[in-house]
């Protein structure tokens, strides 16, 4: 499974509706509204890089309210439990 993070700028008055519409796109696992420079963050979970391209360029960018996107592809996930397990080896 390939994970991607899509940073989304929206029209300010449409954030809730835009977030729900993005969340309804197949391949989008989660959508977060944010404070700061980015309005929404969408987490994609897909099988191929081509699917990332399709989900972002053919689906998300066409959602009403989306002004622009910036996509980051994740290589590896780290979690607190992974880090703590690494330090507990050999105990």
C-alpha cells in the first residue's frame, strides 16, 4: 500500500463541505482540517503511483472549493510504539 499526504488550499468559506467531498473520494482514507497555511490535509492509501495521480489530478482538484494541492509521497511510517520497541531490545 502506498500512502500519500495531500496538502489542500481551499476557499475559506467552503472548508467543511470541501473536506467532506474530499473524504468521499475513493482512495482518500482521512481528511483533517488544519490551522495555519494549509486548510486541509488528506491521507491517501492506494496500491499504485498511478492511482495517486488519478485521485489527486482527476478527483481532488475537481472538488468544488479546492484551490490548489501539494502532494507528498510517504516512504515509511514511524510510530511511538515502533521507536519505544527499538529502545527496549536486549532488555
